[in-house]
């Protein structure tokens, strides 16, 4: 592979991670769904489940050439560079694009959710071309996936719950599943658990804590970091545990697993469609046209991505 092609491939991975991170900041859209659309889903699962904690043992001899070589070898076998670049894209987008995404959902909810509906629906159509759902068992699997997502994305399930460290740990485990389980939004799951408002405010509180620490008062920083660590620890546990389950399912029942995952995506359409209906206001030619164009734009994005990502090898 030429140097230019290598840079292009890594830039593509970074941008796909950014798309995943941006998507997961919006309730109703899954970063895992974006990973499937963009063709990095299976590689993400394989890389996560290839990481071996025993590699940390090399840190004891990191000062030696052999120790460094052994650690680098383990990381390369686990596809750690891919995880690092993809993760950098996810985190940078979550930090910089989240505000714009939230403004769009808040100020223009109907066209924004219409765009998401088109994107998710079109991606399901694209992916169904690559799986065989023609057996009775897979039809049942599809029904189970659709029904599960349809029930989970019921807005009436959302409710306020007290925020404690154990609750934040569980919230991290549950929300991160959106990265490895397409069709379910991590942000929406936080809404269901009543933790979305608190968790989304953690970065702001950490920044405020850093500012206070620079002025000599470290207490606000400590108070803001403890919830972040609780949520992040839960996310790490959930990320690797769910990833192993999904990889095992893909290895043994690949078609059935993808039928289930794509059906989850279709079932999760309940939330964006409901948001469009509730926020569209009175029916008029202008409203219908705006929503229609937004849906078409979502479909177009998937079509373009499907066309141009077929050539890239991941």
C-alpha cells in the first residue's frame, strides 16, 4: 500500500469514528448503526475482543528493547492503531460536534429527526441485501429484534431516577452498548434511565473544576472527576463484555446476527418518527416538503457512503 493510500485509509477511519461520535450524542441515533453503515462494525468488534490484558505485563520491562517490541507486537495484533484512530474520531466529534447536534435537535427537531429516519431506514435496506432472512428461524429473529427495539424506544419509559455512583456505573455499561449494538441509541438509553441531563453536563463540570483548580481550589475538580470515572468505568466494562457476546454471535450465527441487528435498526425508527410527528406542527405543504427533503438527504448520505466505501479494505 502506498503512503498516500495509507493516509487516506486512516483519515477515512478517523472520519468514520467522528460520524459515530456525532451520532451517539443524539437520542435516537446509534453510533453502532453508523459503524455498520460505514463498514467498520465487524473490525471494531474483532479489535475490541482481541485486546489482551496480559499484554500489560510487558510494561514491567518497557525500559528494554525486548519489552517494547513485545508490547508493540501485541498491540498490532489486536489492531490497536485502528481502535486508537477510530476512538480519536469518536471523542473529538463528541467534544466538538455535540453542541451543534443538540442545537439542531432543539431548534429544528422535525427535519433533524426526519434526516435520521431516512439515514437509518436506508441503511437497513442496504444491509438487508447482504443477509439471508429467508428461513423461519431468521424471520423469528428479525421479529424479536424489531420488537425489542420498538419497545425499548418507547418514550413513555423515560423517567427521572436518582443519580448515584452505582447508577452512573450501570448507565455507562448500558449506554456504551450503542457502540457495539446497532439500532439502540446510547443517548436515548440515558434518557430512559433518567441520566441524560446529568451525564451530558459532566464535561462542563469537569472544565469548571479545572478552572477552579487553577485558582487553587481542587475540590470542584475532584467532585466532577468522580462521576466521570464511575461512568467511564462502567462504559469500559460494558464495551468489552458486549463486544465479546456480539463477536461470538457473529462467528457462529453471522446471518442470523445481522438479521437481528438490522431489525433492531428498523424497530428503533419509532423514536425519530415519533419526534417528527410531535414536532412537525400543523400539516402544510412547506412542512411536508421540509420533512421529505430531510428524509431524502438521509437516504442520499447512506447511498453515497455505500457507493464509495465498497473499495476500501478494512
